[in-house]
């Protein structure tokens, strides 16, 4: 059966580039007649015939996915296949959609030859025109053309397409995304005039200020070329054009030229850029002779309402947002995008790693060490592999933004992948080849790894890999590093910093390595956007759905929501962190009263920017790439580098970088010398303005302000990165019972020096906990709390799959073992206090880091200043609720009602602050934001120290320096009433 063979299909024309032609084009998008079957169908019942009656059929928009229009349901899987692993066969339960489109052929077309072009059909399509079968295509995200000439009729024509959810091609498309079916990209009828242009391959190189361009044109007659900006008119296309001076293309300055290529019957326009991609003798990837760093993202095509049917406007918005957030590169994970997306990358400027539509990750599942039955090493699949890479390269070969070809993603290893690389090297030697799973770099030009720790990346940068050494699975190498080819290649992190929920942490550590080691040239955060589908619950509340929300029997939950952008394209705190880490201009303190400004652009000087602060504009010389200058500035200011003029991707005044000479911190709060004695009544202990419960020693009021607490807090609602595929800190915390602490007051001592309360905090059936001593005193107006908390009982070590990778193998053994010990040490989520405040105390002012949330390893985007927000505004709406909203380095905070009535808290030392309308346990139990129901109080957290966030949902956990070990802690707060 055509669904179940190893071939790439039949009837397709040879792939070619997308060309802007003056030949007629008929757009076939719109409403099509549609019939859905939830099971596989046999031979067609006559629906391809022109006179078939489809009046009773439904209507479905093309492009779209049928699951998003009520036919079947979306399903999210990461690694597992949605069908039994039985290649090339598929189950009988195979959703099928029959499509019909009637169109009129314009009279002026006459008998002009034509092709039908499909930009994307998931997963297999069988195509008829006027009852004549044109062929079968597989390769869901790849363009396909069929010769329609003989089947076309004057006037009325009927296009019929049968689309299957599953086919043999499904085994090659096991990408980490929603499984959605249908004709989801554009369909068009293209006239192909006799003597017209079949294909064009532009070769445009840049060197020493000059450029050279050659056009390989496939046409049935004489061809002329014009390049208006370079003064070329009606020249023979067979020559190579050489120019002494041209403006090169780069992601920073994406200057495009346009060529007009013509035969007597057709003219096409091709935009191109002069640029040369090379790997120099030092193993460094260069463009136009300069080293580049890929500060990139992995991008799936996604719209929360339409899945992979993405509009041109949304594509442009993606690129604009990337540029505005200092992202300069995109990996098209894990398939070629809509071709218009690459046009926008050419125009606005992004480095692109263009990936083939290939992933076979599910073959890892039965026996991970063997990848049993993987098509990548099976010669029966060779033609399908080559077909996919050929359709990828031929379609997108003219885009200057595409600087690297990628064979695909997580498809194991094998000779079929080597055959793909060999074909690229023959067809397009101007671009290097990438494929991460070629871990010994046998057939690729760029060495890639996923989710390696900074310690491992450092080792790679040092050129210390030994032949045969692998990090996944972990194996030791032997021999001389000089014999390992990887030590002489550019290195990129194919995926790193898993941006799932709260995080990722440790971004600064990775990007610093790019500055330390020339061959370490950046990478791509996983991923660009949370792929949450906009959904409404039974109560009418809107939320973003993920795996399991549509009743899937097999799913991977919210691993689909792991992006830097929320589904509605609101930047997450992780995006703001990445934006800061990637700034092309570094502004940092220099000599006293000065800042140092360092240009990290590869091609631009600073003349396109203006530098401002609160007192005016700053005169900064136009330092060139890699240069730095030092300029005087007033104390306590934030300096911004802004666009001096509007660009195609941002308005004038857009901030590309900032730095700070922080304002002086206020003097620490102190109590007056006069101390008040604690006195007791029937129910309370009284101390200055405070009242305490006589039985537990808990604070119950400050003056006439009702507040309760504090209680020791050691846990947080786990972040996605805390969970770490069942191996992370969240599991350790749960096993110790930190989410269900019970508190026992050991002693209460009231006297002339104030009040001392000792409390033991531990969980049921747990032998470990904390013993906390709370010492209260007062000067009559304010209340001071000094806390000493220390662990008690047995706290076992924790283990994590990245333990051995967390530290540099080249360190002395003793130092390495000490770092490993620290990494494995028992951990806590926080050491701090939680208070209960009245629900009307919904306003927060603070002096500290802000305006957004910040954690120890994700705080680059925070600056020190005075800030204010409501309690609701402090929350970050992660698709799956989790700990969020912590503000770091707080010196003081005021939590009040709208009239200003409340409390002021001053910390010694600095503390972290969070406030919300629900408890941590309620936060942890919620699946969606719509599940969170406000309680009639405010939960206020004042933490002495918190655990980092890391990237452990897939990658490394929290780096040792940001981990919170089980340890003793001493800290203090001063409380006073506000009015």
C-alpha cells in the first residue's frame, strides 16, 4: 500500500528554489470541501472525480489542522511514537481527511504548462486533479510539486486530496511537538511557461570589500540577468560578476541586492546577499572573515490558535521579537519552516541553521543503547532520507541567512545520515553541515552537543577531548586530544538551557565561555515559544492546554511548554534574562565614576546607538567591533544603549543594552537603645507594638495590623526544572516532607530582653528537620526578629544524572571531588519565613532588584532601584503554575492596602521577597492558571536564601555555586507599621 512503503512517494517533480515569478499564479487557499474519517480508508469512493457530489461535506479552511476544528483531537508527544514501532506499517486506526477544491482556470492561461505546489501536508497526501492521479507525497514540512499540465482543463477544475494522519513517513517525523494533521501550509497552481525558468542557484561571495556572484540557471532558452543596484543590465547569466566594492550581508547589517533573471517568457526576482561562510584554520566559524557567536533559539512554528498554520504576520512578529530581545540566530527545529519565514530572516537579519524534516527519536525507546530498528542505518530508507535533504536544500539554497545545513534531529546515527551529508557537500560546499548525533564528528563540519554542562563546554573549548570520548552516553576516551577532530572544529550547543517554566538558570555561565574560547560559538536555547493551545474550560475560563488536556492516552504533559515566550508571545522572565545575557554592548562599572562600554557586535560600530541616562545623553565614541571605551558618568545611574534611528525590527529609542552604577543602599535599620520587656496576658505575650500567641509564640498582630506568623519555609511549589525527569531536587524535597512540615513549639521565654521562641519543624514519618530560634525585641515602635535556623536529623545525599558532568575533569582530583560533594549535598528550596497578611494588603513597594522576578542563577535582567507593583502583578503566569515572582536583593519592602496601611519589613542582610494570594501547596497542585483560586489572605515570603532554578527539566540541574545546601542560617528583620 502507498501508505506503507519505504519510498518518499511518487509522482513528485524535482525540488527547486522558491522563486518570485511574473508567471501567473492561482492561490488555492480558502474553504475546501472536507470529509473526515476517524479510521483508515480503502480505495477512494469516487470523490476525486470532477462530478462527485460533495454538497453534504463539511467545509474546512486550508491551511489548517483538522484537529483544531473539531475532527479528532490534538496529541502531544515528545519521544514516543503515536503508533506501534512496526516500520513501515501503520495501524488501521488512522484518521483520514478527504479534501476537494473547485477552481476556475483563467482563460489567459490557455494551454500554459502548470504545476501544483503544496508547501506542507501532514503526514501523507495522495493527489488527483480532475480524476487523474498526480502522485503521493510524504515529508510533512517539505514543499512538493506535481506536474498538472495534462490534467488541467479550461474553466472548471477539481483538485482532490486524501490526507492520512499516519504513514511510513511518520517514522521519520517524531518531533517534539503537537501531532496535528492536514493541509497546513499554502497550496497554489503555478504557471510554468514554455521557455521559462525552472530553477536558480545564486552563489554570492564576499572578500576584502568586494563581491562575486554567479547564477546557475536551469531554463529552456537564453537567460539574461540584471542587478540594478550594481549597474548590471541584461547581461548573460552564464558569466561570473565581480565587483570591487559591495555591501556585505550579515545578521547585523542584512543588506540585500535583487537580481532580475529573465527569459523571453518569464522573469523572476531573487534577493541575495554577499557573504562567505568559512571555518578558518583555527577551527572557528566565520562569516565574511569574522568570528560570530550564535545567540540563538530553537523555533517550532506555532500559533496558539492555529498550530503550525502560521500567518505571515506572525512569522514577521517572531523575527521582530527575536531581534528586539538580542537573539541573532534561529535553528529551525526540526524541519524547514514556511519559506516566507526565511525571506524575513534575510530581510531583518538572523543567522539560520536550516534543519531537515527528520527525527526518529522513538527508536531509542525499546533499547536506548541500540536504537533498535532505527531507519538511519537501514538502506531501505536511503531514498527517503536523501529525498528529504534534497527538498530542504534545493528549496532554501538562495537565502543568505542560511549559514549551516542541519541533517535533522535526534535520529541516532547511521550511513543514511552520512549519505545526506555527502550529498550536501557535493551540492553546496559553501555551507557547513551540522548534526548533533554525529557525536564523533565523522561526517559533519560543526561539532554540536545538547545540554552539556558549563564544565563540559569548557573542556571542549580547551580542546581536551580524547578520541572516542562521548558525553551521551558517558564514556571515557583514550589517546591524544590532538588526534580528535572535534578539537579542531567549531562547537555550538545545538540545544541548551531548557526554558521550561521558571528558568532557565545559568545562561550567563554559558555565554561567558563563548568569550573565553574562540571555538565555542554559542548555541540555541530550547525553545522559542511555549506551545500551549488556547482553550476554554467548562466555566468559560481561558487557559493554554498541553499534553493530556485532550484525553490522550499517551502524552508528555507540559513538556510542550518550554519556551522563552508564553504562547501569546509575551516574553517570559527567561526571555528577558537571555536578552540581557546576549546584549551586543556590555555596559559595566569601570574606574570610580566611570563605566566601561564594550562593543560585542561582530560587524557594527556603535554609531547607530545613542547612550542615555536619567540626567541626559552620554557622549560615547563609535567604538568598532571588539573595542571598548571608558566614559565618566554620575553615580547611581542606569545607562541605556538605544537605537538612534528606527530599524525594520524596532523603533527609534529601543533599548538594546543597559548597565548600572547602582544607587547607594540605605543605611541598615537599627533599633533605639531602649528595649521593651515582654509582658504576658491571658492569651497573648505583648512586646512593644506586637502581640504573640501565648501557646505557640507566633506573631498575631502589630499595633492594630493583623498579621500572622512567621513559619519556617524550606519548600517551594516545584518549578519544571526542579522536577528533572524524576531525578531532581523536587523529588528529594518531597521525600523529606518539606512540603508538609509540622511545627512544634519547644519553648517560649518572655523577659526583659524580649521574647525567645524555639520551634522544631519536621514532617510526619521524617527523621530530619530544622530547629529554629526566634528572638524578638522592640524599641516600642518597631519590632526586630533575629532567626537562627539549623538542620537536625539525618539528611541523605541526593543523586542526579549529570553529577559527573557538573565539574571539569581536568581539575585536580581533590578539588573535583569537593565540587561533586557539594553538588550531591542535601538541598532545600529556600530558607525563609512565610507570613499571613490581610487580603486587602495588595500593594507592594520595595528597594532591591527588579522590576521582574530574579533567582540566584537567573538575575542578570534585574537592576537595583525602587519599584512598586500589586500582588497580582508580582505573579508570572507560567502555563503550568509553579514557584514564581521572587524579587531578589531586597533591602526593605512595604506591603499595604491601597490607602497605605500595612507593614514595612527591613532585612539584615538582604532578602528575597514573594507575595501571592494562594499557598505554595495550592500553587503546586494547579495544572493551569485557571485552577488558582485566591484565598482570603496574602502569603508573604521573606527568604534569607533560595535555591537556583537551573535547566534540569531536560538538561543540567542547578550549578553547584547556586545550590542551596542544607545548612544553618542566621538572618534578621525589622517590622514597623505604615500609614
